[in-house]
C-alpha cells in the first residue's frame, strides 16, 4: 500500500473512530481487503503514561506539551494501532497537586498521545477518579474528541462493558479494559462507569464483543507494584480472558516489567512496566517494554519486545530501530519482512498463516 493510500485509510479509520457512537460498531462489517494485500496489521502496546508531577514539570520547562513522546513517537505512529495505559485523568477543573498520588493531566497534554498516533488508551486504573466524577467524564470526552478511544471507562456501565472496535485492513480489533481498583484509597463507593476486574463481567463482555470483532484484546490494570512476577489474581483474570475468547491480554500497573505467557491460543503480557513516568528511585521502574504484535487476519503472526529506557524527557528505545517507519510490503508478508523494530518477522505459529 503506498503512503497516500495508507494516509487516506488512516484518515477514514480515524474519522470512523472519532464518530465514536458506541452503538455504531454493531454495524461495522469487515471490509474486503484490497486484492493482493494481506490483512496484515502491526499493533503496538506500551505501559503506564502519567502527565502529572515531574512529567508535568519537565513539559513546562521545555514549553512542549508533547515532549514525553518526541523520541518514541515515530515508532508508535508507524503501527496500525498504538495503545497505552493512561494513568492520569484529564480535567479542566479542580486542584492540581504537584506531588503525591492524586494525578491530574492538563488537557493540552493530549498532544503527546496524538503525536504518537495513540488510537486506544486504557482509562481503567486506580487513578481513574483522581479528578473526581467530572474527570471520568471529561477524560472520555477529551480522548474521543482527539481521535483516541478510551477503554475501561465510558459514559455508562453499559457503554464501558461493550468495549470498542477499531477496523484495520478489514480486521476488526475489539478492546476491553479493566482495573483491580478504581479508588486509590480516596473513595468509598464504586463508579460503575469504570470497569472493575471482575471475572464474571469479563466472561460476559468478551464473548459479546467477539460477536462484533475478529480479535479481542483485554487491557488489565492489575498486580502488585514493583513485583516482577504476576500475582494469582492477575493470572486468574488473564486466563479467564483467553478462556472467554480473547487473543491478547495486555497488563500494566506494577510499574516494572513482568513475565509473558503463551496460554492456549493467546498471549499474555502481565506488565509492560512504565512508559511515561517519573519513578527515578529504582532501576526497574526506569525500564519498560514496548510490545509489537503482528497479526495476519485474526491470527498472531509474531510478537516482538522492544526495551525502553524511561528518562526525564520521555521513553527512548534501548536497541537501535530504523530511522523512519519501515514500509513493509504486505505482499511479502508473512514470507519475509521486518517489523517496526527492524527485526525479521519470524512466524510464531506457521500453521496459523491465514488468507482472508
Ligand atoms: Zn496503577
């Protein structure tokens, strides 16, 4: 696909996702792929993004709202879908705390997410209510008005649990998001607009979303901070997601990298660690990972992990990556080709090579 065609398609997809009426996805049908082009997609996932405290201070000092993403944006923007966990809600109201554990992202800092072409942001996490009930609604509306789909929170419980579907090269990618906690010690009640990591809800939501998507991806904010191994709760939730029909589980919250597991036909990344964060006290919190999953149709073709160093001016790849986005000819895939990290595509499961 040439660059113009790609831009046009991207624009069409962005427009369709901007419309964002969550009843609308029910009508989305897989579009027929262009003859000769495989339904090949590269999805990129990164961990915790927080625009408060020292991150905010650094942005102010540089007078650049997109500063944390400047070094990493070309890599993310070259993917078909880029995902992060947004740990700080956006709000145009309320008090800002320069320190501590109540996060507040200035609305203008959405510029970094846009620079990196983030398409999906998890908004289900323990900081989701840091800017109060207004912050929950504002974050959902603000992301959508900037072409980013929130997952794990919405304007109602029903909307949240329905998930979102993004169509890329004819393949429908469905996303759901959940968090083990939404209070962070600040609230007594539950806000049902934010999805709690409840296995019964998961068992209902995944098959429902699967009716309208080819691939279901579950975002999981869960685990124990600074632990390199997943907890029993994370494992049970992730396994239940795959057992219910999900293909991928993407975890975050522990602020350090945790293990990866191939479980049945799915892949689980228990924690991607930090991505945009200000935890400079420990070595482990200054290293995150960016995961690229290549899909052929609905099947995982390959997975690659790129380690990133978290610096005061944002994450940067720890291994060399190609200078510009790679133009991989879809005709060559899966026979040969490189991924976005410049690594050779190695078939994860040759038997799943699928022609749609
Ligand atoms: Zn968290």
